[in-house]
C-alpha cells in the first residue's frame, strides 16, 4: 500500500499530470532551467552516453528562429510558453566517453565508424533523456507540452548547422493554463500493451 506522500508523487509525475497547450503568464527563471537540467542529467543512459542536447528558447528573438519550422497548430502555444526546449541528440556523443565512461578506456572505439550504431544509440538514449526532462519538470512544479509537428530539417539547419546534432522533439515548459487542457484520452490496458512470460 502506498503512503500518502508516494501517492501524491505519482499523481504529480503521472496520474494527474497533463500535456499542456496553453500557458499562464508566469515566467520560468534561469535558476529553474538549471535545476531542471541538474535533475534530468541523473537519468540513466547506456554506457552513460548522455547524447541529449537541450536548447532552451526563452526570448521572442530565439522563438522567432523556430517559428518557420512549426506546424500552424504549434505556433501560438509555443509563443505563449515561457520556454520551448529543443530536445536534440548529438551523434558524436562518443567523443565524450573518456570522461563519461572512464573505467572503459577504449569505449570510443565501440562506435567509431559504425553509423547505424551511433544513430540508434544517440536517438534511443536522447529520447530517454527527453522523457527524464518531462518528469524532472513535473517534479519541480512545472508543466510540459511535448510536441511533434515541425520540420526537422529546418530546425537542424537553423540551430545545428554542423550536422552532428539533430532535433528529436520539442517541449514547451511553464505553468499550464488548466482551462486549455484537453480531455484525457484513453490509455491501453495492461492486457493489450503487456505480456507476462
């Protein structure tokens, strides 16, 4: 049986948390953004690869660079969110393995020249880190609105012209407007989504 504190935590992270489409006019500070990353970085990744790269767009000028890449339905909610995060992944993550995975001195060689392995490792673990970002934001009392609906090539060209870093998804962060939350959609039952073998 869960104690009250545990039940409240699960509500905050999962059961009552919602994806937000509208935002209150309440800022997210630089200190909150730093605290958000400081929690996110502790989520596990394979071999501590940590390929995610986060670009926190806060100013109108920064968001203006993103707008041409957005689907029309994502423009207003991005403009009104205090922060829009470009959740990306670095395909040259393995260059940092000597520092991040020091007990395996030749860890870089596992990836050198293996483009399929590089891509799958970077995308998979970067996606995990994007999910950790959402949970960390909720734990800190912030709301999230993760999004697809954008032109990835335009974002990559604008924000990551070197070609090694690529966008995965976008996530608006702030204090959600409860009046603009959609009705919760159904979820799959255990019997549909899971197998016990």
